[in-house]
C-alpha cells in the first residue's frame, strides 16, 4: 500500500475511497506525520475548513521537500488571497469541491510518480542534518563550520563548486540555520527556465501581460518573501535580466511583467554556480556589479575526490536509503566494491555516487553489491582520461601565462592584455599555478 498523509480531515468519506484505492492513510490529528515512512511521497491537505490554515502553514514547512502537497478547497475559496498564496507557494496541485474520486485518483497518481522521480535524484541529500553526520572529512567540517557562522546573517552568499557537489544542500542548511527558517525556501534553476519565461518566473506577471496570461502570477521573489531565494546556476541567467536582478539587490524593488509601479520583497539571496564567473565577466557574459552584489561571502563545495573519508560512509547511507525505499532485503558493499569506490575519481561527484548506488541496489543479487554492479570496473580508464585532459588543460594554461610574462617583460598590464583577461583573473591564475611576475 502507498502511504498518504491526510491533513485537516475530520470524518470524510474520501478516506474510505482512498483506502479502497490502495493508500495507507496517516493523519496529522494523530501526529502520525512524525513517524512517516521514508517512501511517503504525498500529503493531501483539506482546506475546506479554513480554521486549519495555521496548522497547514506549519505542516508544509516541516515536510520533506520531496513530499508533494495536494490541496482540497471549495471553489469560492479561490477568491481568498490567503488560500491562493498557500497553493502558489506549497501545492503541487489542487482540487475543488465537489471532489470527484476519479479526478483525485489521477491527480494523486501523477503526484506520486513525479515525487518518486524527484526523490530518486536527491534521496537523503534533502535533509542537511543527516548528510552532515555522514560527512566527516576535514574539508566538509570546515565548510559546515563556515555555514554555521554565515547562516544567522543576511549577507548574500555565493556557493561555488562543480556540478553534483551538493550546492543546494548547503543553501538549504544556510536557510535552516537562519532566522528565516520558518519562512519559505524557494529554489530557482536559472539554467533550466525557458528564456522567454525567466522574467515572469522571477518577478511575476499581471493578468493579460502577454498572450496566455489569463491570471496574475506571483514570481519566485514574491513567493520567497520572509525567507530565502536560492538562485542555482546564476551564471546562466540571461544578461538582459541581470540588470533587473541587480536593481532588486540594490533597492529591494522589482517590476512584474505588465505591472505599473515597483514592488518589494524581504528576501535573502543565496546563489550558486559551477562556472567561472570571473571568466564570464571577462567574456562579457556576466555583470561585474551583479557579481559583487551576490558575492557577499563565498563558500566552496569540494568535489568528492577531495573528500575520500566521506565516500564509503555516503555510499552506505545511500544503500540504506534505497533498501528502505524499495523494501529490499539487506545488502552490503563487497570488498572489491569498496576498493573500486575508493579508487574511482567520481567526475560526477555525489550525484554520480547516488545514481550508481541506486542502480546497484536494485540490480544486484544476493546480499552483496559487487564492483560490477556499480559498473566501475570498466569505467576506470575513462575516468583517468578525464583527469588527464584536465591536467593537459592546466599545463597549456600555465605555459601560455609563462610565455606572456616572458614576452611582456613581467608587466602585469601587458600580460593581461596579451592573454585578453583582466588583471584580477591573471593574478588568480598565477596563484593557481604558483607563478610570479
């Protein structure tokens, strides 16, 4: 039976319908949500009794973000700002009375499928405290200490690191440890939004602002009011929209699409990127003034290859997670699997580790997971090739700088001009390669 959390229900005939559909029902009135099974993907919130609003606002903030919220309301409640704001911020979908079992069944089915896909991508990473207990390497302990120092402030934070290193995890921990923890945490992937919709998604739009805008839409900035706005892959934000974001960071004001007059929101900005923003600035693809606004404090998420002490504990944590989620008998890493995991370079970082562990848990036979189940044995050579290409790039970069220094007679301005980079970038690259003028 699929677990389903029921919130705000008293005695409703829908409970019988849902039980017949194969759902195992948990009720907030019994405080069952404190001991929800790990594979609970859905929460059905009944707001037809508006007195439940206060508890509902508390509940949705306590739930794992992989749990999809579906709201039941009476149709006239769509005129309530409080109800529509709740739906916009927290709901995956909603149904209006009269509630048709067939429509609700399809809605729950779609929500269940999407929530499973979401949880497969970020199983236990969604809980920062659980992940911190697994990360015992010195480099991660230093990072978590920095997070604890920075979180109580409202200073903008820029999180830098390779793809798959857990930048959103760090952003969530910053939010959880801040005074805004009871407010919303709204994440935006700047690289995943359609180019023509970025303005509307970030700042919102008014009814009739463009073809298809049948209703007003609250943007992510408005949704994050009182909380934190996480701008993932900020380096992919179109240049023409960077000036609008800069205005908001400077003045706290923004314009909705089709709106007249500025609006404001109280939001803490946390940004993340895997690209070299300094290089993007040199290339004219990122605004220097926006960079300074976002870069209040920089945190670096280290790649998995630099956290060798964490690799096996993380692998074992993910094995435990998937065994529980898929209700499988106990399995452990074999000696050859442990060796392969430790020897691998993990170019895809923690995200790659998650994917390989999930596949191995499902496909392995018996009580052991072997190196062949992880498909690492045949991947070693390709991983080494990736590393050699990186070394080759670094060697070429170092030689180019050395040649330019020689030609320019050690004059920094001429060296930077010859290489077509800024002096700041030149000094950073020289430091990286241990070079001096």
